């Protein structure tokens, strides 16, 4: 997909009632753009079969970074998105591409690195201190570099720490890949990397890496569901998207999301609120 960032001229808005009239026949499947970190966690493998059995809905995933998911949504190429970059999501809804933003669950980001920890990150008292130490040490750092929610968070944290990744040297490796592939690069190089906790826990090729820093409130990682505006894209299956949203915010989803664990560790915490 080659959709560009930015806002395009929007056609005249139609009411949802008009959209329903056009949707005289709706297939039992929808397209949902999700982040690579959500998919890498393994949670989708647990949720999708239950969604199909409970509400008869086949959810087809397009696994991309948050930036690409937002572009797919803006173009009407998917029916809904599940992403994790609050500022970008709020802008997406404000621009009219999404109907609303519904928080579903959260986890956190962690800094992964080699066990011998050349930057002494594990003794850091804040994420600012941890990143500053990495920038001052001749050790590699792998960046996803793919405009994903994780990449947006990482760049924001560097800037919060008073550092500009555009001016970094060769130690900063921008790989332009999803979370799993980026973790593989980090493992092969023995490099530091920012990862969401779920992807890390479900990552099999940990090699010499481990979590070296966690717990700063700035590392909070919220996942939210956004239905694409059917007044802008009349082919969007809004009624089915609404069924999916109702399921994702149900007590059934809460139990499954909170109960999803790897090695006894929960990967997500459900926090959807009733409408």
C-alpha cells in the first residue's frame, strides 16, 4: 500500500441510516488491521476462534504497524483497526476517519538488552536515564523504524530524554520491521531494543537477551479499537464491526484477555469501559 500521510478532502457525509440501507446484504467476515505486536503476542490465536463461535464472525487480520493500520483505515481498506498510539488515534478520529476510539486492554513496554548489559541499564531509575546511558555507550540499539506504535513510542522517549535519533551514529540500527523480526535482529546482534511486554514474552529466540528496564509509568501501552467511519466509506461493514466491538468489551473477552498467560505471566490487562 502506498497511501500517504495527511488528510485528504472528504466527501459529503452521509447518515448511518443511509449506510444501513445500502448494506442490504452483509457477509459474515470483516477486515481488521492490527499491530504486529498484538499478533506476535499470540492473543489473536486465542480470541479469533471464540469470536467466530460466539457471534459467527470471521475476522480477517491485516498485520501491520500502527501507522500503516491508520492509513489503511483512512483509505477504507479495512472495517476497523486495533492499534496502540493514543495521539495518532485521537487525530484519526478527529479527522473523521474513525467513529470513536474504544480502549480495550493494556500492557507496557520494556527495554530488552544483553545480559552483560554494557550500558548498565538495569540500575536505571527512569526510562530517561536508561536511554541516556545507552546513547553514551558503544552498544547497538535496534529500532523498528516502521512508523508502528512501538516505533512512535521509542522516538518519543528519545526526544523526552533530550536526544534526537536522527543524529545518532551507526550504533543505532533502524530495521523497518515488525516486532518479531526486530527482536530477532536484536538477538542476533546482542543489541538493546524497546519491545512491548507481550511480544517479548511470546518471543522464542531470546538468546542472550533479557528485560533490563521496566516499570516507568511512561512505558504504559494502551490498545484501542476504532471502527472506520461508514459515512465516509459506505462499503464498511459497520453493523458487523459493532458486533465485534461488543464482543471485545464483553465479560467473555475480559476473562480471556486477563487469563492469557505465558509462563505464568499475564500479557494484557482488560480495561474496556461500558458505553
